[in-house]
């Protein structure tokens, strides 16, 4: 039988911070922008479960979090560190997967295939995965198990934090039926409001709706939601360990707005990217530059070019994007150069797992 698992790390950014600051473990902790005693702008990226008890949530203004719990621990963002931990976790998970699809910095779908071919086997297998992640990365995760991606995701939400939850195919509808609409994958605030306006309040009611009516109100998305409400999802776990992009980034010793210093960095990064591209025997069609400013806002600019494998093409495009689009009023904390949309060059094979 087909078993699908979704592994999602618990309170990921804060859990990463706990590794190097064990003293925050027992304290409500928030990672995000500086609250500046309630006057700070920007949002909460995430918080641990202790902080959630006070009503703090991802995405809420940091000032609102501060009002709820001024004496929580507030930590700044360190994307480099979270990216490294993420890469480490993904490598661990891949070992356990026959099919694997990373869907965000902290979550991935996996099909164990013949390694766990039944519900009981899958439960035992998930426990093994969870244990390996914990032992090797030091981080907690939760795992949802079911027979498709949608239900694995829904099960994982239910398992959180630090749990494993299995939803058998025959139990999927009952499991979903009780949930309020916006807990169903795919339903955000707007869709919920539309559905409520036509009289639906729970996923169970939506499951019994006439799909034609939903088609009328929401187009083909309505049909999809009707399937979701019934626990149906035919999408595949898409293997994505083929190289999709190759990039390098550099954090400046000090935040800078000196053009020459940035261009030097772009030249150096482009050369490194080019070496990697050559090794893989690829040609690229898109060059992207990433600019992260000292206030942690981030700017990505891409340009499509004719397929190329030339170093100069990377440098020229990246430098031009920087000159055109960098915000002159801000200092850069970090710059990155990335190429993507590969076509094969000289018929060499595509290697997996290029350095991030
Ligand atoms: N994140 C973000 N902005 C958001 C939501 C999340 O930057 N609006 C970041 C911070 C999270 C990470 O992505 O740590 C993973 O997001 P999750 O939704 O998986 O949330 P957490 O892992 O933090 O908590 P949970 O235990 O609920 O999964
Ligand atoms: Mg998570
Ligand atoms: Mg997640």
C-alpha cells in the first residue's frame, strides 16, 4: 500500500537557537524582528510552544507579541544557521525515503516504499526517523502518516508538537469532518469567508457539498477543495533531489553600501558558481541575485538569458541586476548569486545535492 509521511520540524527557528543557547529551553522565546520595547516594526517569525501559550504566533507584529509577553526572550534572525540545520535535517530524512520532496525550510514529504509497507510498519518506521533526526541534529520534529500527501500533512498538524499521528484511509473523512474550515489545507481567510457566506462551517459540511455548486462559486479550485474535504489527494511526492539551482552567498564582515566591495563579492561568487556549473556539465537560463539588507529585508531579482555556461554571463547579469535594483538608501548585509533553469550541456549526468 502507499504510505506517505510528512515530517515537519517543531518551532524550527527557536529550536535551532536552543541548540546553542540551552538556557532558553524553559522560557517563552520568540525569533523575529527587534521588539524595541513594543515600538519595533516587523513580525514574529516563530516562537516556541511556551510562548504560544501566551497567544504569540508566527506572522503577528512583533509589537503585538511584546504586549502579550514583554519578558519573553526575543532573538534576532540568523538565516544562515537555520539554512545549515535545515540542510542537515533533509540529508538525514533522505536516507529514510524511497521518494522525497522538500516543501519548505523545515518540512518534507517522504514515501518509505517497501521499507514500511503497512500502517504498523509505518508507525514503527516514523519512530525510527524521528529518533534519528533528534539524535543526529538535536532537533524535535513531528510526523504525520497517511495514504496521501494531504492527509499526511493534516495528520502532522494534529501530531504537533513532538508527536507521530497515523490517519488510516478509512478514518480520513471522520478525522477531517470535525475541523473548522480554515484548518483544511488550501483554505485561507478569504476562501473561508466565501464558503461561510454560502453556508459551510466545517470541513465535514464541505465534504457533503455539491461539487457543482463549489465549481460555480470558486471555479476549479472549488472542485479541488471538495476532494480535499473528502480526504482525496492524488498528487505525487515529487522527487526534487535533482539540482534545481546552484548558488553561493556571502555575508559581509560589516554591512556595506560600497559599490566596489559588492561588485568584488559578486565577481567572486560568480566564479564559484561557475566552477560548480562546469563540474555538473550544465547550462543555465536564469541568473538571480539576492540582496539582504541590514534590516533583514530581502530582495531577489532574476533575469532570463539564452542558455549559457559562460562565467561572464553570470557576472554581467548579476552585476547589472545589482546596479539596477539595489536600494541605494540601505546597506547590504549579504549578497548571493544563483543560476537556475538548467539544460544539460555535453550530456553529462546531473549530480544530486550541490552545496548550498
Ligand atoms: N516562518 C516564517 N514566517 C512565517 C511562518 C514560519 O518565517 N509566517 C519560519 C519560521 C519557522 C519556519 O519557517 O520556524 C517553519 O515554519 P512552520 O510553519 O513549520 O513553523 P514552526 O516550525 O516554527 O512551528 P511548528 O512547530 O508549528 O511547525
Ligand atoms: Mg515546523
Ligand atoms: Mg513547516
